[in-house]
DNA sequence: CCAAAAGTGTTTGATTTACACCCATGA
DNA sequence: TCATGGGTGTAAATCAAACACTTTTGG
């Protein structure tokens, strides 16, 4: 969301695409605007940068305010002018963040309704937020392929199937279970934590954890 | 270079890391500041964004002003606050550009001296420009590995050796000539243009051109 | 004993790397 | 004929992709 200022002044906004996996689908958090312009439309969360903190800290603060999530992966996407039609002197510094949906408590107020939307079914949005989402989708997909950033989408312990379904939701295709396991383990992304989870009339699944929760390429 | 404004106002600057190959080395264009703060120090070229054009067009305009180069590769790097210590409300949107040194005519004025510096031997710079250069070096290196953007570093026709030396200067290691040729050709990056260049007491080299001068991944 | 998900290795093909000799030219 | 850089192919190794059966559990 881009707050509005005098149209003649530079305005620096941050905008965040917050991703989480819900029901095996990639979701994005949107908030409903409750002011003109674009009143009542859904938009990406964001805020104006005041210069008091570093730019990225403004994004982090907004993320925490909306989701309560901490220690998540946050990365700058790009900066664009002209996102907000109403102020030609505004620019938006866009970020994307990955959160574990179970750690999230949405800030729900009467005038501020955050809501998760399936990332592939988002249509009309305030401003030109669609552009931002498309770039974010590209980036998260390629990032997942050669880094461990999925750690911020998953809880502390998880089964291999849960991990694989997370990857599949984002990349949009199925993987071979044996190859997936081999690759995650041989790239030192995950390791068994020794526990198992029983959840039905079948063999319990070993639980895994991420070896590192620092962004790492492989 | 970041122009100075009232310290209480938002200032949006663009900064460009302009790369070219000179004498088989990767070089960066710097300009000497002729105003406070940081008077007399070398800095990356840049300018203030006024909101009249798109952000990227401001960077393109600055690039042309400094080098005269057109149709070059220009990509946004990232945006940072705090690059300019003197105004806490300033941000810099940073770009990197690749130009062919032979197409360049530097704008040389008494108060504005642009100069090429070996990219790996840049030390003291105005503001925190070093950070920007480091990111740019990372980016150009990885970009070169899986895209054709080298087209903007080279003239219209070139030998395989010239191309390889360009890659070696940037990536910082030597390649096998046979494998390099194979990869460039099988990835449809370059093709012979039918001409040859004689330049000494040895077999003339075939000249190549880029198949496409649109940024393409492979 | 049945249904459901978990676990596990091997083979094939594709890609990447390493490596050495002959060719064309001008002096 | 010599010195210099230009041109070329093959074998080995590594990596990625395809693929099916056995195990554990609860009901």
C-alpha cells in the first residue's frame, strides 16, 4: 500500500510481497485499502519511508506489523517509479519475504483487513501491484532452486514430503521423491533431527531440520 | 555522485557503475567531485531523480551524458539508503551498465573529469561507493555466465580470442579455448560473420558477431 | 491382510571438463 | 623455416533424470 502525500514531493515507499504456503499452495498477503485513492481495493502491504531507519528496516518493520513473523527471509526485488499513478514523484522499493504461515498472526482491524490469496489467482489490485507480484514470483522460483531460503517457509521440523510439497507449490511441477531427497541431503540443506511423526495407518515419517538458517547458495 | 539538497528532504539519486574492457582489464568509470561534500574525491557518476522521467531513463541519460554510448546493457542493481552520509533522507538507486570502450567519448570538462579505473584497484571513493561497486562486480560476473550481455562490451565484430579475453577479465579465470568456443556456439550466442582479420605473422582469425543483441539467458 | 505413505539404489543419458596436435600466415 | 596465434575432436568424469519395489504402521 502506498500512502499518499502532496503530489509535488518525492515520496519513497516500501512494498512487500509476503509469501507463505497454505494448504499446499503459494499464497500472498494482501491488505484492503481503506482510503482514497483506490479505496477498497486489495493491495500489497507497504509504508512510507521516513528516513529514520534504514530502508530495509522499514520493510522488516512492516512485515512484523502485518504478520508478527520474525527471522524471516527478506530480499529486495527492485525499485520502480510510477507504481503509484497519483504521485509522479513517488518511487516504490519492493521486497519479497518468505514466512511460515503457522508463525503468523494477522493484524486484523476494522479498517485494515489483511488476507491471504492464492498467488496464482490474484487479479485486480490497487496501483500496479501486479507487476511487483510477477517479478516476485519469478524471483522466489529461481531462488528456491539454488538456495536454502525455503527454511523460512517451513516450521522447525518437517517431513521430506512437506518440504517437497513446498517446492512443488512454488516451482509448479512435481519432483521425483528419491531424487529430491538425494539432492536436499547431498547439498547439505537438511538433516534428520532424530524424531518421527506418526499420523495415520502408515509408516511414520522421519523429521528433518535445516542445517543452516542463514541464506546460502548451493 | 550524489548531489546535495536540504538535509530534511527526501532525495532520490541514481548511481551507475559503468563497466568497459580496456587493455584486457575490467574498468569502471569514475568522476571527480568538484563540490562539497567529498570535494575532489572520485565517485560513481549519478544524478538526482526529478520525477520527470522514469527512473531508469534518468540512469540512461546520465550514461549517455558521460560516455556518449547508446544501446548498451543497463540493469538495476539495488537501492540503498545511507549511501550519502550527509543526507539521512537520501536513497540511491544503483545501476550497472556495460559499454564498449571504443564507442565511448568521455565528457571532459574542467570541473568534471571522468576517468577509467581498473575495477580491481579502486580504493578510496566518495560516499560508500565501494559497496556499490562490489555488488556490481558480483552481478556482472554471474550475469556473464548465463546470458549474452557481453554483446555490449564488444564491438560489432570480434575474434573468439577477444571474446574469451573479455570473459576472462570479468570472471577472473582462464578458460580452455576449445571448450569456450564450443559453448558460445552451441548456446547460439555468436556466429561467424564470414570475415577474417589478419594481424600478424600467423593465421587470420575468423570474425564473429552476436546472434542477438537483446538480453537473453541460456 | 489391506491401504497408505515412507524409505531406498541403480542405470542411462547429458553435460562438463581435460587435454594435444595441425594450420595459415608474414617475416 | 620459424614463430605466432588460429583452429579442431575425443575420452573421462561428473551430474541429472528416470525408474519400482520393500517397509512400517493402524485399522
